[in-house]
C-alpha cells in the first residue's frame, strides 16, 4: 500500500502541490507560491506566511521554483511511485527507472527495449526507488525561440539578461553573448558558490552570536537568582530595621505622653490644694465679715488678710496650648518614601538602534556586533554591581537614621551617584563655655548677641580674641553633605564707616579659632563676612578662603541709621567633594562655592557678631529638624555641589 505523500505547500494559500500540476513559482524570499495565487485577480500583492514579506505581483519576477519541483518529484517517486509514468506517452505504464542521457522515464517494457538497443545499451539506468536528489526531474527542457520556432534557446545575452537562439544573435551583435551551458556553469562555480560561502560564514557568525546570547541568558538566570536572594535578604533587613525603629519611636511616644500625664497630674494635685485653701479662706472671710465684735475684727484682721493675699497671689501652674501636641517628626518621611519607591530598579543596557539598523553581512561588521554584545554584557554586569552598592547604601542610611535622632535627613537627587545623596541637617550648638564674654554673650533665648556679659566667669578655656563663639564639637567626617543655617537680626544706630565688621559665619581649623577677632584672612579658614566695604562704599557680603578674598556682593544692607534687617544664611559642607557652599536663604540663591577645601583636619563652625557701639546684632542657629528644607533649596544645593 502506497504511503501518503506530504508534498510541499504554497506559502500563501497553503495548498499542497501535485506532481502533475502547475509548476510552483519562486518568491523573492526563496519560498514558493502556486500558480493559482500568482494568477488570481483578487489581490495585487502576495504575502509569504513564513517571512511575512509582501511582494507586488506586477513588478516582481516569479521564476519556476526548481528546488520545490524536484522535491515534489522525489517525494512522489519515493512514496507514490505509481504516479510517475513512462515518458513514452503511447505506453502510459508506470515508470520503473530513469535514463539521464535520454532524459526519460522507462517502464518495464521500455527499459527492456532500451537495454537491447545498441545505441542505448551503455546508458546508465537508475531504478526509480534509487534516484537521488541529483537524478531525475527537473531536467532542463528544450525551450524554443518565440520568434524562430525551430531554433532552441541555447545562448544567453548577459547584457540584455535573456535567453536567445542563434538566429537572434544577429540582432545582439553589441551584447555579451555566451553559450547557455557556459553561463550556467559560471553561475554555479562563481556567483552561487561565493554566495554559499558568504552564507556559511554568516551562519557561523549567527551561531556564534546565538551561543553568546545563550551565555548571556545563562548568566542572567544566575544573576536573577542571586538578585532575588539578595533583594529578599536586603528587604528583610530593611523591614527588621523599620520594625526596630517603630518599637523605638513607640517607646518614645509612650515616654513623651507619660511625661505629659505626670506633669498634669502634679498640676491637678496642686490646683486641688490651692482650691481647698481658697475655699477655706473665702468661707472664713464671709463669716469673719459678719462678726459684730469690732475688737475681734481688728485682732484677727492681720491673720485673715495675710492668708487671703497669700491665696490670691500664689502662682498657679500654667498650661500652654502646644503641650498636648506631641508630634512625630515627619521632615524626612517624604524623602525616605521617595527613595524607597525608586530604590532597586534594574534596566537592560541594550542599544535600541541595533535591531532597527542591522549591520552588513561582512565578517568585520559581524565581529563588531559580537564585540558590542560583549560590551553590553559587561555593562549589564556593572549595572547589577551598582545596584548592589545602592542596596548597601540605602541599608546604611536606614541604620544611621535609627541612631541619629537629632539629625534631620533629606535626600538630594544626584545623576553622578547610584542613589539619592543624603543631606544631614546637623544639630549644632553654640559652645557657651568658650564664648568670649568680654565681647559677646548668649542670652536666655539661646541667641548670640554683640554685647559683653554682665557676669563673666573665669576665662579658662574661653576664646580671648575672637568676637563670638564656636560650636561644641567639630564637623564630623560624614561622607555626605552637612547643612546648617543662621538667622541674624541687625539694626544700625548710625551709618558705618571704614571696614567695620557686622557678623561672620564659617569654619576653620582648631588652631585658627582664636588667632584674631575674626577667622577671615587666616589659613585653614572658609568664611562669609558682612561688613562695611571701602571698595563699594556700602555694606557688602564677602567670602574668603584660606586668607584670600573670593567674592564681594555689594548692597547687602542699606547703610542707614534706625532700620532693622534680617539676614538668613545657609552653609553646606561636603567633605567628600571638598566643597563649602554659602546660600542666601531669603533670596533663594547660592552666594559662593568654595572648592578644594582642606578636610585633612577637623573643621570647627565659627560664629562672630561685632560693632557693639554702632548697633545691635543677634544671631540664631537654625539646625536639625527646625530647618525648612524646600525643593528649591535642595535644587540649589545639588547644583552647587555638582
């Protein structure tokens, strides 16, 4: 029983070809289309279902697909030999063999006659079941000229790109004409062979890239598992940190309200006692006034009046409206949420142009593509490494928030870092024990003022020359920017002359703190000074670095008597970038950025107030969570540090 033949199909309508049917035709994508699809009038184009390429029927050449034609024959001969008939049409029997020299199929009778005839006895006859892909159909059929019916097309005009006969050659004298067999041989040995070599090389390159892609996928799978495990561990640590912080804040909340309850219970007890005293005195006074004995009134008058006055004048506990407003510090909450929401992202560093602009098929171009793929792989690994560092940095920041309750932390978006940069609003304090009380003092509100103290303890350890004070400790090497502010109120009793100082803020080394009445002009010092300027004739703001002036901004204040003004400055210190930035908070602008700051030794914040005979200066520190950190201020800081 013959086996069912699964013949090739048309790549447009999916109809299977038949051995005796119309020849398949070749699409430009080297897939085949049937004659029916080619000739149909319902569409002007043909679309290959494999390549999804569309071809215009009118402007595209569709030659016979000899490969599919031969495949159809061989599959038919192998699986349904009865369909292959003897070339002798008069015979009509099933073919049993093939003679390549005669280019004919032979039935059993024709094969016997073929072997008996002297002229064909030596021909190589191949049994039908033994045919190979190089045997049998399709053998080029003799094609005759349409103009000269008796002349076969045995020549090929390479100039006009068409087959011609010997008679047509007379009209193609100026063209390059060769025997068609020669042209075919040249086509096979040069064009097709070179194309095969090029395709073979291209396939090798494709396979090399495919191997690399598989390697990338394999590495990515490993990295993905490592990343999942690392993220799981990291976020577990973050959750533990948050849980611990929640417990600590909850304990602080309990303690804060317990303190409120204790204070108010004590107040209630005192109020109850005072109420009893007042009730007793009131009742006695009412009865005492009703007594008729004058002598008795005068004898007890002093005692009664004294007790009454004592009850009336006794101070009662005062309650402020804000005492019940125990609040959770939320200053850094939004920044922390934003950081967590953007933390841990990954991206694939592939070039989106690479697919839309494929490179040439030459070996060098493909090597370039392979090299680029390797570079992309390395970049991908670097991205993963950077994200790992980001995870570690976030974890470290979370832990630092847990233990630094007096520091407000904000986050600055930075393009040169794997994650936002923490900005520490540190909790500076004036060092009262070092303030130069011969020149300044710190009042009950905690402000530094330009008047000497009425009571001046021993000078041991105090600043003797500097007109102000320093902080209680030097700036820490935090590895990230630190920020603090000063708000100063200035009033002039009279216009200033010369180069009289008004105030100074800045940092300096430990040895420079008490060398002069100000740190401006000294080594290892970085300062902002407000003073009367001889150059501009008015009051200017001047910045200096290690003994040299950097910038002078005129018209800071009007040099007139009687007016009061407020100056609000911010200072950024970044020991990593080695920069100090002075900011005018009221004007929302960066005044000056000092680079190459020497942070090899600890730097001390310094605060000076001057001109006690010409006006009043009062300087308030704004630090920690008291700082209003706006988005505008963040933008100024990150631009100044970039």
